[in-house]
C-alpha cells in the first residue's frame, strides 16, 4: 500500500550523510540530490541519517535543510524528514495554534493512526512542546468541538477484530435516535465514536444502514453548513474509510482555484508509507485522472518532483 520506493541496495548511512552535506556546500543547493536520497528512504533510514548527520557535522539535518531550502519544497522535505510520531506532534501543534472549527487535522491524526501510533504522537508532543496534546486541545478548542476532539486525541482504542453484534445493533439505534433528535453533541453519540474499536464501529455503522436505510454520514448532512456536523462526518470517514477521506482532501486541494499546498503536502507526507497506493486508486476512480497527472498540472519545480517521488511516479 506504500508508494515509497527504496532501492534494493541502500548506501551506507555515512555515505548518505556525506552526499547530503555536499548538497548544501558551495554555490547553490543540489535539490535533486536531496530528493534522490530522502525521497527514497523509509522512516527508520531517515532517522538513522538524522542521527549520523548530527554526530558527524554537529548540526541537526533539519536545521541544515531549513537554511538551504525554501517555500513548499522546504515544507515537504522537512515534514517528510521527521519521524512519523514527531511529524504528527508537529502537525497537531500547528492545528491547535491555528484552530478553526473547520480544521480536521486533529481528527485525521486521532482516527487514522493505530492506538500505538497515536500514543507515540502524544509522547512526542509532550517531549517537544513540554505539555500534553490534550492540554492544548482543551485550551484552544471550545464547546462541542472540544467535547469531541478531546476524547478523540486521548483515546486508546482496542485494535483487534472482535465484534459484539448485539452491542452494534443497540448502539446503531442510539446513534439513529440522537441524530433524528439532532442531539449531535449527545454524550452517548460522542462516546461511541471516540472509544469503540474501528471494527466495532464498522459493525455498528453497518447495522445503522441495515436498520434505517441510510449511511450515517448522509444523515449527518442534515445541515451541510454546520461545521460540527462536518467534523463528525470526518471522524466517521477517517475511522472507517480513510482512503476515501484522504482522496477528498486531495481532490479539494488540487481541484480548486489555487492549490492548497498545505493539505497536499500533509497527505502525501503522512500517507506515502501507509496507504498512498490505495488513495491514488481512489483518486483516479473518483476524478478520472491519475493523481500524478493532477499534481503535475497544479505544482512545479522541486516541490512537484518531491511529491511525485513520494507517490511512486514512474516506479510502478
């Protein structure tokens, strides 16, 4: 499902560090060399490169990159170079500091990561920002948004496949009753979405459709302009159909007047090692155009090259 292409014979870490250091030396920066190395190394390999680079040259690789690069290319290289848990912590901190009610990044992190990955992100947040993610979410969000987001980022869901069908049927009815009553911030509705395992929620939502005829997200579109309902729909989609959620994020980022480089960078950098191959397939099916072609149309230069490298363009 990953689109990251790592060579069969990866050079020694010391050689990668030397080549990266050369890319920063002399007049100008060798962006192509940076892409050829970092764009073809997995998370563990990138972590080893950062450690070795700091030991060899006495400087954090990220600081060296920050000094040499600029704009969207700098952003994607820096976000990509981070360890996945550090990256999630960094993105979550940005999301809390720039909080708006339509901001779904916290939902992405809370609902598309495994319980262990979310825990590691929270630990990385604590280490980097000297406070908890929960603390910042509680401080920067309000009302119904806080009521949903705080338990989402605090969750440690069961990640097995066991399902209680009787519970699924009863909780499907609870969800339907509360949505019918427009009690969207009801404690029971939020409890189900924020604590049940993904397998259990999937079973519950299947029962919801079987019993009441609609997908839950269709019923949560009663008021398309309601941003809390949009966040609830994003929660459901991230938990059950993450590839469809990320396809839509990419579609909105690319298919509008002015590319949303922030969203494009975030999705490619966070999903390239996870499920980007599935997301690419969903994108082409939904938009009748390959993702790499859409990226080529809307981006340019080294930023475009890095994006295409991470989604495996020309490697299949």
